[in-house]
């Protein structure tokens, strides 16, 4: 099988070949959990596989033919045997009514193909009720239905859900990251990508330059609050106007870097997400007890989980809690 002709990114070749071998040997399970970090192209991988399953004349490699009626319906997003379940609004939860629709869909007879395919993305956006509603279908799925869960945070899924899925993890080696980004972004971005563990696609594109500005502005805010030069309530109000997922993501990475720097003598030896901010982060980390930074990190992680699974939480209250705790951290 020529990997150059596969409909996937270079770091997805081995998982793709694995999953295709399951198809050819008739060992494909009824449910897959495709996981990996941000920027690995997880949804594209799942979509390509769904297209491969539904295509009427798929090649031996698994690539869809792009000519049959099924491929045309997929392209038009009207294939009756494909259901994509995602939050109705970005950053919100997948509701129980959406899972009930999924259950009904799984019980219908397929129209064109031997199988029906359901993609749930991001799977961790299911709240407790939604996940529980999915369990019975995972336990006793209709024979012609394949359920694909896509998740950047599989640990946030209930163990009862994870245990009923065949796990496919997608990751990229440092060589693959460097090769993919070498002609797309500057060297500093490649080093940041390698340090963060994020996938190549996360740092591929001009929009990430704007993210860099937001990342630095968050550190500006933390420094100003530490020096009593900025009010925590005003800061929380400003943060609440940003994208909460991205804000929590970068705050988590800033705290993670500070924790690394607080445990070593030479900051230049640390492998950081925000490598370009190493000196500033080191100076900030030296001001606080490690325990206090850990408490902030734990709270950030929990809030990030909550906004992914609960539509009713108030991010403004979360940010106020974080900023007030930040200015009250015990100093060394």
C-alpha cells in the first residue's frame, strides 16, 4: 500500500493502515474512539474513514473514488447513512436530544451502504445525561452501525463509554512535526509546536500569529495582577469576552510552564510550550509557592472540563474566581 496515495496526513498513515486492515479482515468493531491532541486532524481522519466506508467503489487503500453517488452525497453533506453529532453552538455541550436522534438513526435501515456511520465530535462535549443515553446503543449496537467518537480529551469521557470502544490514538513524532511545518512557519513556531506536544495543524496557518498575541496578553495580565497594577475583577471581565476554550487552554499551558520552571535550577533546560516567554515565566514562577500554582492549574483544568460538558456554567464567574485567587496566592 503506497502511503503517498492515502487520504490522510503523514502522521496518520499507521492508524489509517491499522483501521483499513480491520475492514479487510472483517474485524471492524461497532465503536471507535479516535483520540489525540489538538492539531492532529482527528475529525478529518474520522470523516475520511466514514467516506471510505460509505463509498461504493473505494480503492484498496481505503481512498474514496469521488465519483459514485455516495461520494457525491457526502460532498453535498446529504448522505442519509452518515450522521455527524456536534454541539449546536461552539463551546457548548452535546445535548441528550441529539443523542436520542442518534439512537433513532442507528435503528433505521441503511439506504445506500452496508453500514451507517455516526461521528460524535468532540465526544467529551457530551454531558452526563448524553453519555448515559449513548451507553445502551454502545452496548447493543445495530449490526450495520459504526459509531466513531472523536476526542482531544478522552479522559473526560466516562470509563463506561471508553471501555466499549476500540481505541485509535493519533500522534506525531518530532520529525513529522518539523517536516510538516518546515516550509509553512518560522523556526520559533516549530520549536513551540514541539515543546507543546500539539499537532502540526495547530501551528499551521496565519491565524496562529493572532493566538501568539493573545497568549502574551494573558501573561501580561498575570504579571500586572501580581504587581497589584491591574484589578482582578476588571481582568476577569476582559477574559470573559475572549473565546473561553482558547483562554483556558493558554492559561493551562502558562501554568504548566511555570510548574516546570519552579522545579528546576536552570530555566534554559526546561522544555516549554511558551519557549519564547521562558525568562518572563521563570521570573513569575519564582514569586510563588509551587503548591499555589498547582491549585490554579487544577482549577483551570476543572473549569475547562466544565465548559466542555455543561451549557449552563458562567465563564465570567470562573474567571473572577481564578483572578482573585491569583492575586491572593502566597508569595515566596
